């Protein structure tokens, strides 16, 4: 009798069991995603390959990925890529894994950016917001700012893939410093957009393991009430947004009212909140009034 050769279907079931025992929410889905990655096969092709015998090198790679997932690492981080607004962005340690809810900011920018418009993205991270807008709008240009050199390096790499050329620049700056706007001095932008860190410091410990252990603290911690970054950015915003231009913020759960009040106090009008895919108020917008006379 010939011994049963292990197939990919066997490996998939084994991985799925391992992930379920580790408390992963959708074990079979995640095991399939990782196997697709290892075999370079889409989901349709994966089904055709399931009865193929495994190769040792590929099985080792798959097992290593499954072990990482079992330890809570998100699939996107294991793959090193995340789809956002229909494009693939590289992600890595030191940069926030872009979230689907943030796509509402891209829509908000696209709806308000004038022809030939200029966009400033504060806390650009992987560059997902800025680069998605510029990829949709070949007439537009923009600048991304971040305090993290690691994030900026990933944003630059993403720019080469998604928006190569001169339309985008990234600068290292820290909005807690008095001189932080020097890198864009003299410029006013049609839109200033930001998804800043907004989790209240005391809530960080309660975040899910996939966030707490793998997203950088710098991208999450919004200070005591979660609003530190909004205060900093809003105080500089009148000098960064051109008359008639827009300030667009992502906000955390329950923060829309407080952030709207900050934006209003800085003299912005046409205030509003935009909802994400789950119906939550996810973005706050305000317009700098046109100058009179
Ligand atoms: C929530 S992440 C957003 C990343 C990306 N825009 C996105 O939506 O996926 C916030 C970003 O703000 C950056 N950041 C945090 N503090 C900063 C500061 N003081 N000055 C500039 N950037 C800062 C972080 O490094 C991080 O990349």
C-alpha cells in the first residue's frame, strides 16, 4: 500500500485547526489567504491546486506564516501588503496598516479637490490617503508629512509604485514642534487631510492584539483625551489651508462633536461629518472662508 502524500488541502485543514485553537476569528479564510500568498495563486486557482502534493520549501514558508498569524499578526502584515482604495500598498513594521474605513477620507478629498489642486496629508503613514487621491487625479499634486522615518520610507516606496514622478513629496516633521510647518512654508493647500493618532492613551491597553502589538504606538496614541493631534493641527490649519479650501480629519468613535468644535473655533465653516462603511461618523470637514474684498 502506498503512503498518502500530503496535499495542500491537508495542509490547509491543519493550518485552519491551528488558527482556530489560537482564537483567530476566521481561521479557514486566513489560512486560504496565506496559502494563496505562498503559492502565488488566486482563490480560484487555489481550489484547483488543493489536491496537489505539497513541496517542502513551500510548506515550510506556509507553516511559518501560519505560526505568525496564530500569534496574532494580521494577514496584511505577514504578506507585507494591504489593498486600499483598489490599489496595493506596502506595509511593514513602523507604519499603520491602512484601514478600509479611511477610504471615506479619499472620497471626501476627491469630491472637493479643484482642478490642479494641492493636497497636504498630515501623518501620511504608508501614504495611502495622499497616493490614492493622486492616483485618481493626474492633475493634482501633494505633500505628505510624518514624524516617522520608517513610515516615510514606506510611503516613498509606495509612491514609486502608485504615483511615480514629481507630483508628490514627503517630508519629515513633527507637529508638536513650533517650527513644524517650515517644510511647507509659503504654501497653502486646497485640502489639508489627516488621519492622526486619536486613541486616548488609557485605552491603548484595551485594543485588540492585532492592533496593540503590531501598529506603531506613534500612529495610535492621541494623548489623554485622544485629541492632542487635532489641537496641534487645527492651530496651524488657517495658515495651511487656502481661502475656500478644506480641512478633513478622520475621527475616532465619539470624537466627531469635539473635533467639529475645534475646527469651528479655528474659524472654519461649512462644517460636517461623513460616515464610514459601518455608518459611524468617521470624518469631520470644515471649509476656510473665502477672503473678503
Ligand atoms: C493613524 S496614523 C495614519 C497613517 C495613514 N495616514 C493612514 O491613514 O493609514 C497617524 C500617523 O501620524 C504620524 N504622527 C504621529 N505623531 C506625529 C507628529 N507629532 N508629527 C507628525 N506625524 C505624526 C504617525 O507616525 C502615523 O504615521
